[in-house]
C-alpha cells in the first residue's frame, strides 16, 4: 500500500427538499384544508477517525464527495425523505484544514472522533405549516435550504510515541528493523527512506510505537532535499531519538545541522525531550569511540552509544526512551504465564 499523507477533497452537503402546496381532496369533505408536507433534510458530510488505516491513499482515487439532497414534501401531510449522510473514513491523527491549508477545522486524534464538515440543508415548510385562523387556505411553501460546498485538505500526522531524527544514512531504518517487526528499506545510499515507517518496539514488558521519517539535510526547512514535509509526523511524539552517524568526520556538526532544522520548524519540536545516540560504534575502535563521544557530548550533553546492525546498546536506548514516555501511553505486554492452556 502506498503512503499518502496529504489529500485535497471537494465536499458538498445535500440541500433540503422543498415544501409542498397541497389541499385535501376527498369525496363528501367540502373543505379539506391544506395538507402539504415538509421537505426532507439534506445529508451531511462527516469525517470519522477509524482504526486500521495509516494512509490517505483512498483519497487519491476519489476526491469528490456529495451527500444526497432531501426529497420534497408531498400531499396528505407526507414529509419528504432525508438525504443520506456521507462519511469520510480517515486514519487517527488526521488534521482537517480549510482551503487555505492553514486554518484547522478539526484534529481527529483518537479512533471514533467525528466532525461535521458540511451540514445538510433543512427542508422547507409545506403549506400545512402556514395554516391559521385567518389564513385557512395558504398557497405558499418554503424551498429547502441549499447545501454547503467547500474544499478541504486532509493532512495525516502519524500517532507515535518516539520520532527518529537524523541525517540520511544515520541508521534510523536499521534501528527500527533491529528493534521491531517493521521492515523498512535499508541500503548504503542516502534517502533510502522516502515515506515514514512505524514499528512497535518492546522493552521491560511494555511496548511503544516508533516513527522513522526520511532523513533531513541542511536547508530542509527551506525545501532542500525532501524538505520538512515529514516533520509533522513526529509532532505528536513524546520524545525524539536523534541518531548521529559515528563514522562521520564531524559528529558535532551533523548534530547541529539537525537541531537547526528542528528549531526552524517551530517550538512544537524544539521543546520536545530528545535522546541523543552515537550510532554505528561497531565500525569504531575504542580510541575513536571515546574521542567522538566526547566531541558530541561537548555540544549535545549526555550521549548514548549504539550499533543498530550489531544490536549493541539498543536495550539501553529503548530504556532511555521509555522513561520519557508517559505511563498511560505505554502498552503493557500480556503475561505469558497467565495465558498457558489449562485442560
């Protein structure tokens, strides 16, 4: 399944049905009076966050969603049928923006969240509604209210507990593959990761979700490389894991490049707690490791060391991440002993 995190959608709610002008015509009833019914209500356009989706790819193949209009009223005091609602099913974590791509209409962060994007028009009154002691044969009825037509943007921000940051080839995908069942593409060239990947990792009987986004480069906030298009996917994370390539000639400079781009994105990411890790230590001898760790600590503070390929130090990194995540967001693994089968 292809990954799509931004989609433009055209929606229109249904118009209300018109009221009916009708009079009762029956044998032996000389003055039947008005009996025109009201029009039906138009259908609304509703967005709902559902489980089991992590992409907006469905909206690439269908961008127009029009709800049904209400039926007009009829004689014998019959009200027209209401129009059917249209429900846009989106992944949890979807932001709904107005046409200007800046005004947030709704933010559906949890499964089951719903919002009415375009309300259906009310049906018009039939002439029965206008009957009075002084106007016993009204010949007027109201038309139904028109529907609402608008253009909206759907922007997906993945729900994850940990967001991976780093330059291309810093080892982010390797770390995700080594600690979870996710199988992101891994190769020895930059920008192997072209779209975010999610993986569930476990440590000390708890599980949390890690999001791997494409690598950033200098000037990403100005549109260079893949730009900062994917940084929105780590906005909701509790902690950021910043991986620095230990084989680089300037680990402090690499760290500063990412920090500059994160801070340029805004305070949303700049204020989040970060865990800094020197990666690929399996390619360094003890002297080089000590030297580069000291260099990185001089600008980044406490630094952990790890090798995703050799799986050295990964448990310590996961435990450091665990301490930064709220307890209510952690998912506890089931006790295997309690699930043993009993005859």
